[in-house]
């Protein structure tokens, strides 16, 4: 579909088409390194990890109480057993348990071999070495079997998994000291434009602060990335080409902002074509149409637009997915859900739009979303105030209040 608000005379590449081209082109890094578990959070596993032990390692008690054998239970009336000893967490009772005996036991403590039941302490009372149990206590309860969580030799974490805090805990529970992970990606990023000034400089007519590099620095904060900020480069073709070539020598990825459009000082596409290759340029997305993807040698290149909202949108919807694939992580999809739109949304057909919204949930679990207001690609406050994208298809011609829309939350808290 052609965007009626655009000068394009032929259909633009869709977002899905762009992602398919990137997926076909990108080859994940294969080099690995061994890192200690404490340093593995967020890294991508290079191999399957199997458990060297049972988890739990021993049978242990799920409750504080008394370990007994079911053969001693009297189902018709209360009964008494003699107290043989105590099994503490970390200090098990090591003697044999004979008929007529019980063992005081605490949560996590090893259950004696001859016991098959733990009766919780609230059901029992003791008189010195004599313990009184009620009638009809339940046998075979409150015991965690060895290997109940994970059996020795079974899979703990699969290769390509980006390790979470819970994964780290699980691996630690198995006594894993270090793990093989894919090496980190080396990423260079910089802004382009004569109009850019750094924070700390005095503002003056025609100049703007370079916010894009700060946003990218945050977006690239990931344990899988070594990201290097190369600053702001003026609109000088020769200098830009030298910077591209230098960055490509030492990095897996280059990300630029600005200079990817069609102005007289927009050199990104031409330079990429002269010193590398252009896979595509311009896609049917709003904001962010002037997006370039290609390679310089073995280095992947993403030329993002200059407007700040377009930078964030194209990074999150296109670049982040490519970096995940390059890092060797398993394919994943963002959470998207339906919500009732409470404001009217304007849209022209032709491009898939990612408008910024405020998502809420009522006490019944129903989702509602409202626009943050102005949706210009320069309105960075719309990203800061919002907590989700409202995703509108290329064919959509607007949304009335009360209609259902597809939303993608920025995070897991509203």
C-alpha cells in the first residue's frame, strides 16, 4: 500500500518484510567464552546445561514436624511414638528408625530412610520423649523427594537462553560454577548532523542537544553488548565515510542516527552503498520511514532516522530484534494484547504506526488505552509519558473511541 502523505510512487517495504530480510541476512556470532555464574546474568548460553545432581539432593521435609513410618499410624484412635532424635537442616539424623519411633524434623532437613511421612507439628503434642499423634493423620505427606525438581542428568537450561535471575538461581542450586556463553557483541553508535551540540554547551539558534546518543546508550545497556559511543559526526561526507570504515573494522554492528533521509546533507545511504552494501532503505513504518540496513564488510549497519521518537521506535521494533538474533539468543516476541481505546486516533493508510499510549487495567483485568497526545516524531515527551505502543496496521484509517486496538507494553508494570 502506498502512503498518500508520502512522495513514494511504489509500495514501501513492510515492517514484517524488513524483519524477514534482516533475519535472512544475519548470522549469529559463534565464538564463546566461559564465565563464572555470578557474571552470567543476561548472557546467552552457548550449550545445553544438564544437572550433575538431583535437586533436591536428598529427600527432605517440606514442613516442621515429626518424621514417622506409615506402618505406625493408627487410623482409629490417637497413638504415641517415642522420640528417637532430631533431624536439623544441614545436620541429619543418621540412625535407623525402628517401629514405634519418630524423629523431630525441621523444614529442609533430611528425612530418615525408614520414614515415609512427616506429620506437621500443629497436629502433634509431646510429653518429654513421648509424642502423641491424633487418629487419621495422613501418610506419605510433606516429603520432597530427591530429584523432584530436577533429576540428575536432565536439562537445566537450553542453549540460546538469555539467562534470567531465576535461571542463575537454578544453576546455582545444581552447583554449576561457570557456564559457556556466546561472546559479547561489539557495537559502535554515533549521531550525525551539523546542528548537534553536546550537553553542557550553550544553546544557540539552529542548534539542538544530541539526545539520540543518550537514548541509544540506554537502549544498548545489555550484558550481551559492548557498546561504544563515538560521539556526534558533522555532515562531512569524507569524515563520515572514514568513520564508517574505521568503526566497521572493530565492531559487529554500527548504529547511526540522522542523515538517512533524502536531504542534500543526508549521506548515510550513499556512503553505505559506496563502501558496503545496502539491503534496504525506507520501510513502511511511522515514525521511522528512512531506515537503512546493510553491511560494511562483515559489520552490520543500521542507519536510523534523526527524529528522537523515530530512533526509539525503529530501535525497539527492528534493531533490538536483529541484535538479539546476532547475539545467538532464541527467537522471542514482545507481549501484545487487546485494549479498549478511550480516545480517537488519527491515521492515514500506507504505513504501520506505533503511536504512544497510556495503558491501564481495571479491577476486573480489562485493559484500556489512551493516546499521549501529539504523535510527531520529534515529540520525545510522548515516549516518556507513555507506557505502551498502540499498533495500527498499514491499512488502518483511524480509530474511534471505544474500539479495540493492539498494544505493546513498554514494561511489565503499568
